[in-house]
């Protein structure tokens, strides 16, 4: 089967994202250093995020609201001085953070775009993802952009049908086993996992063992050759 | 020219939205009654929202963050007691608020869907808009759903090309002159304005005078007959 379409995740596949969340979380730990141990704070924040996920979805605005909620809980509803204002500022800085593409991304995408239809497939805040794509300078390489609230097998099947010749003629590439790889394989696509050095706990999942349409790559520079090898 | 596609705005066209924002804003006025006069508070909130619009976009999460920021400013960074927790709770309630379709919507859409491709065209939080559409029970009537960060003429042209036979064979219906009507007319589509009883200041704009493809309707029940009259 000849590959016609390559789907690419955005955050932590094309550009840094989780590190920016981690930096903000470090700053949050500093802000609450007198109130809670880092481990206690991390656990509480993770619980608040998980509780809010169904309402807030993915992205910076929901994360900022969860940071504020966690600060309120840990300070007994009485956060000192500028704590809340500082969290709001940290959230705005995340949204305005410059986009830094990962090494090899520009060349790999330029190469792939000459042979395949590239589709950006990502979760998160709609406006923020559009802004990051524009700031990345990669926008013109993509034939389509799909920003989703959740990634599952039926979503991938629909997208690869719409922007190509179905999942069996498509390859998906991303850093999240849970969102990018497993559901794309389930839909019938090929999938290449390229790990990022940190992964949000929510996105962690087991790699498939010996799956004929799956590969683990060390870097996106290896992606074009692998896709070509699929025929 | 025969109409093939009908675009419909969602918030305040198919279901109540602005009233829910207004109710939350009333609650916000009560929370800050000891701190600021309603007029002062409204002006400050409007300024904060406007300042944040480019970063936050449209939707409840950005609105909640702007409420918190306004409360911080008006209390000199020291909000009393449960004020912030109450604002967070108000934001979550907006996200979880039941969807109430406006009178005549179900029947008008059922009627239109037998003759035309219906496309939902809306701004706001991606996840929240999907949740509202699911809760409305109207999802099956739509051939496509387009959730956007901004509505302009090129967006309408692209959507009516993708889901039909171009803007000249499409009609758009919505409550916002600024987002639903003027850019759809500019793209070459027909447009029906159905006012909602309150409009966010940001969405207010002049009606076009004597435009051959524009109509003002009192209720969505009048929409199917008007679209049929276009031929």
C-alpha cells in the first residue's frame, strides 16, 4: 500500500511544550514553597488537573485555572500577596512563549511535504495551537490542520479518510504513545513514536510489542526514510 | 443560484449563551459589591477582557481568567475569603451548564436538514462547543462542524467551498452582525441575522443597508422559508 498522508502531532513532536509546562510548575513550586512540599503540591495539582480534564480539556488556560485552584486549596482559601496575580502572569507568559521547533523538524517536514500530504493533528486550545503553528513558520508545509479535543481511533480514521486515501495509506508520528500511536494503529495506520525527554503522566502508555505497523525512532530526522520504506 | 449549504452559528443562535455570561457577571458584581460600583467593575472587566482577547480567544476559560484578574486588580491583590474560589466555581458551572435550545430551533433545523447541508460554524473553546453540541441533541442534523478561533470572509469562503459548492450557493445564519453576517456577505454568501435579546459589546456592528443578499429575521422559524425563497 502506497502511503499518501503523514499525520504529525505538534506539541513535543514539532516544538517544545511540556518543558514550558514544567518550567511553570517549577515556578509554582517556588511560589508555594512556604505552603507545601514539592511532592505534596505536585500530587495535589495532578489530582486537580485530572478532576478538571473533562471540563477544561487540554491547554494552557485550563492548566492556569487548575494552578489557581490548587493554590487556593493549599493556602486554605487565603493565598498571600501576589500569588494569584503571579500565576495569571505565568499563564499568559506560556501563551505568549516563543515557539522553538525541535532539531531536524524543518528539514524532515520539507522533505516529507514533497511526497506526501502532511496533516497537523493536535489537541489543546484552538487559538493557541493556531498561533504556535503560525509562529513556527511551518504552516505552509501542511495540507490541513486538525485541532481536536481528543484523539481516538475513529478520529484518526476520519482524518485520514478526509485528507488522503484512508488510514491504511497513512502514517502518524508523535511523542505520545497514548494519543498519537495506539489510536492511529487501531485505526489501521502506520505509526512512528519519537519520544520527547519528558512526558505528561496523562499521556504515558505501554509501547505495542512487535506490531507490524509500528516503529520507534530516536529523532524526526529518521522519519522521511521510514515513511519511504513503507512503499 | 441554488442554495446547497446553510451555515449556522451556535451560541445565542441555537442555544442560550450570553445570558449565562451575564448571570455570571451579575454574580461577580455581587461578590465584589463591597469593592467596586457595578459600572466601575463592568468597565474594568471589559478592559481586561479586551486586553486578553488576543491571548485567550473566546470562551468560558478565558472569561474566568479575566474575572479573576479583574478581582485581583480591584482588591489591590488581596481578594477576601472565598472570592477566587467562588469565581472558579462560577466558571466551572458555566462549562457544566445545561444546554437550552432556543424556541423553534429543533424544527427549523430538522426542516432545513432535509434539503441542505447544514454546517455549524462557531467560535469558542473547542471542547466546550463540542460538549454543547452533543448535549443539544442537534449533532446528527449537521453534515459538518467548524469550530474556529475567528470568523472572517476567507474563513467563510473556505468552509462553504469545503462543505458545498462555494459561498454563492450558501446562506449563513447567526445573531452576531460582526461575526456571522458581515464576513459571510463579504465572502459572497447570503446571510440572515436573527438578533438575540442581548449582545456582547465586542460583537456589535452596523447592519448593512439594502444589501441584496441580507435579511433580518425575527425568529429562526422563518429561516427555512427564506432559504427556500432563494431558489
